[in-house]
């Protein structure tokens, strides 16, 4: 940028000497004027192009030396903020951890453990309180994110040749009249677990019916171990409570927050991260007030005035569109 400023603010005569010096150095580098004249036009062009970065660096440094210390500080100042999605993601991760601590603080009932096949066998075969049984329990997870991970793996697998995503679309089309796609928790997708929590709550009854459909559609009726864990988790009140928390947080905070920080301002430009401090302070204050006085707090409601309900439209791999709002 500085070299552009230099070239646009000076007369041609002021930078011709620099060009001449680098042209002479270029010719000498290939062996002198006779060697230069012997080069083809393509070879000469190649050498000319190589000189351009040197000229730009020279003029940029010249312009830099002419700046005041304050102007140099402003030019060097750089703040990397990212897209704000990690702030949203970390808030959800922190909330998931807080829910685990909540169940411990009240002494349960915690979400049911959804063990893998090996841990399930160890817990079933080991004596209650045995080392093997305790290890299997400690190594296993339960709760909303565990369920959304399993649902995503079965209903929208990252490997299109695995999972039940195609059957799911046909099954839901039979009573909805259009196909839907399960949120993509099988891949790394921001907000996908909150999206999946909403998907599960909205279609809970039909998902449980679909699991029965899968079970009796097989040549030998039954469910695989992963498949068994889904209805087990979806019939757990504590797990459903966590799913509801993710769904509420997504609609009250995550979606409107991301719409603001990634959207267009009144001036038609995207907001600068350096200007988002007041917004972040507002979100934090809203969460503090609402956590202490949920629903009933007029102060909490006043912070929602800028938020709008989110209506989402997603398109599946076959082009079908699903719209939902909460």
C-alpha cells in the first residue's frame, strides 16, 4: 500500500532514477548488454517481472521513512479477530460443560451414559463397583451433545455410503410432503449441535418412530449398538432437558448474535470487529440477567429488542428445501 501511495503522490521524474538503477543491475546480472540483447523477448519479460517486487519494496521503504512515528505505529498496528464463530462455539462448549457440573451439583439424575459396544459389555459383565465397570462408566459420555453426535452419524453421515440419511429423507417426505436433512454434526460444522438439538425436539416422536421402522425393516429385526443408543438417549428426561437448553440458547443468543456480527450494517458494510465491544458487553449482561431472572425479568427482555426470531432454510443434497423457525 505504501508503494502505491508513493507512486501516486510523486512525479514520474522522481522515481525514474530508481528504475534506471535496477534496470542496469538487471542487465549486469545476465552478463552485460550483449547478453541481454541475445535474450528472447519472453526471457527479457521474465527478468523485467522479477524487478518489479524490488522496485515496490524500494518505494515502500522510501515512503515509510517519510512517515512520523505515530503514522508508522498506526500502519503497523494489526489486530486479528477472526470471524466471531469461535466465540459462539466456545460459549456453547462452556455451556455443555456447565450442564455436566450442574447435574453433579444437585446429585443427579444425570443424563444416561451412552456407552460404546466395548464399554457397554464391560459394564454389563463386570460386578457392580468393579474396576472394569467403573472404568467403563468413567470413559463413557451422555447428554445432549453425545446424542446429537450419534444422530448426526446415523442420519447424516459424512460418508454418503453409510448411515440412514437417504431412508430418513424418504420416510419424512411420506408424512411431511417434502424431504429434510439432519444437521451435519458428523462433520465439523459451527452451530450444528444446536441445530441438531432443535431438529430432535421438533421431530422427536417421528425420530423414535423412524428408529422402530429401521429395526423392523431389517432381515433380522433389531438395532445396531449405535442405533440402540439413540432411542435410549431420547427417552432420558435429563438428556432432553439439555437438548432444550441448547435449542433455547441457539435461538436466544447464538443465531441473533451471528446475524449481527456476520451481517450488514445500516451503511451496507460488514461490522468491524474493533467496534463489537459494546455488543459483546450487551450479550454478557443479557446472559447474566436472564440466568438470574429467567422470563420474568423486564431488563432481560429489553436486551432482546434487537433480536429477531430466526427462520432458517436449508437445502439438502437433492435440492429440497426445509424451513423452520423457533
